[in-house]
């Protein structure tokens, strides 16, 4: 090899490296475009709730937000700008916003076409009604880590508000992630607190199906400190919280349901199914489901109709209808379909499972292909009988044999209760 050849190789190597890098980036961008196109074609182009809105005129395309997202494959750089390429994967971590070096990302609720009702709260988590605070899922913050953090921060604001002459400094309504965190903070700071939970510790988590894998992020739990949990089962998470409850000595009144809140000279009077209490401040951490949304069809009052899945095994050897198109409906249908001897039908009024995560849509598709699940899109239940159901499927009335019906059509936000208290509720269409 002569000197000219060595010189040519020496100078061409950087060009080859740059070209290779460019081709690699174009290939990755192509895969992101295909992923976005697949989401659009599947009708899964709208995030479920809190999600990033990227101001493209500010975005540098540096990819910091892409790398920061714990879920992976949610954001991608396309043509030099970050975009949501898998909107249905996004569950509102907010890590992308923190990672952006030019503040080009806002976290918003809803989209231009799908509004989300959110109670209006200040940065301190206090509503427009003095002394009433909201944290967690009710305020649109469903992610466990974020709800835990909100509960802690809300209690800090309540402490700053001071104490009054009521029996309790604060009443915490609900013992889900936000309410439990707030209760620990109140207990740690020596407040006179009253925590009311109408069911069991965990709130929405308690109602997850048996064995459901819970995805979260490391969180700061009052009195405990940093908890490094990323993926665990529902049962393991609840067991951990129950252990914290025992060791901390925090006091929670279970099976006590809040029935009314009324102003009084001391602040507020809370009436429950067990008694009446005066409190100086209130933290509402009751979740967004409120009451389960019903179909309002004949036969819905039958005992075989329920509104959540507890244990798939209870439906062994049964013919089951699941109604709904969100994650809870898809998870219920596929979990039951895994039980030997079951016959499962999934009915949804829409033409795509746009509100569900991709992994759940894939589970449905696999169960369909394996013949374990029948899916009726564009369908509505018309009537429920003891031994069968009738369904309007794309204009055709279909009758199927049936032993059990699970309605997973979401919940009704407790808007009447909030409005009765005077709390403003705003419908967000892609706004903060």
C-alpha cells in the first residue's frame, strides 16, 4: 500500500463514520415514523390522561426527553423535533419535561378532541374553596409515584395553613397512594388528623385484578424515605404498604364512608356512616372513578353483573361478557380468557381500543388469534337476561349465551359532590 492510498483511507474514514451515523439515525427515524403511523391507523393517537405537549418552535431535537422517559418508545425525534410516537404508552411520568434543557415541554390534560374534567387547584393543591385541598387521581394524577408526591406536598401546604379550633386539624378522605402518603406526613408532623377510607388501603390499586403487575417509579414516602420499586404485583405493593402502616402507627378508619361536608364555625363538619366530626382543613384523595359508569340497560340489576374484576379464577367454566375499551376492560377480558374452560366475549362501542396501552391491545389480538376471545367492535349491549345477553353489533342484533357480565366502562367523576362544595371543575382540551 503506497502513501497515496494510506492518505486516501485516512481522510475518507471520518466521512464514512459520519455517513454511517447519518444512515443509522435515518433508519431509527424511519422506525419511529412507522410506529407513529401504526398508532394512527389503530386509532391509538390520543394519550389517556396527563401527557407532554411539545412546543416545536422551542424543541432542539436533542433527544433528552426520549432518553428520560421511563416507559420507553413513547417519544421519538422525527425530522429534528421530538414527537409522541406511542401516545397510548404515556402515563404521565413527567420525566421528559424535567429533562428538556429549553423548557419546550408542557404537561397537559386531554386533547383538542377529547376533554378531561379536572378540578381547579392552586400550586398548593388548595381549591378555590379555602381549606379544601385535592391530591392524586381526582386531580388527574393517576401515576402512583406522582400521587404519593402530591399527597406529601399537599400536607405541607395544609400544615402551613395552620390549626384551628376544630376536633381535627385535617381530614383525609381516601387511603389510596395520595391519601396514604398524606396520612403518613400528618402522623409524622404530629397533626390531629382523621383519615377515612370506605374500603381498604390502596384505593384504586386495591381494586386491580389479582396478580396485576403494577408499574411505578422510585418514590419518597413520608417517614420511610426513598422507596425503589419499579415493577411489582398488586399484592406485593399492598403488602408493603400494610407493613408501613403497621410499623409507622398511622391511623386509618376503614369501612367509614364520607357522606357530606358542610361549613361550620370551626371550618367544616364531616358526616360519615359512623359519626360526625369538625375539621379545620380537608384533603380529598378519593380517586376519579366515583361511581362506576352504568349501561342503563334492562337486566343490569341482575346479580351476575359486576363492575370490576377481582379474580379471573372465579369465572372458570363460565361464559363471560366484558364491556368496555380501556385498559381495565382489556386486562379483564384477556385474564379471564387465560383461565381454562372459559368463553369470553369483549364488547366495545368504538371501532378501536384507542384508550388502551399497546401491550393490552396486543394481548387481545393474541387471544383472538388463539380462539380464546371473541371481540365485537361497534357494539352495544341492549339487554341482559339470566342466561344470555343481546348485543347490537354494527346494526345487527346478536344473542349470546352468558353466565356473567363485567362492565368496565370507567367511572363517573364525583362532579355533583365537588360542585355542591363550590369547587370549580374545568374541562381540559389539551391544556395545563
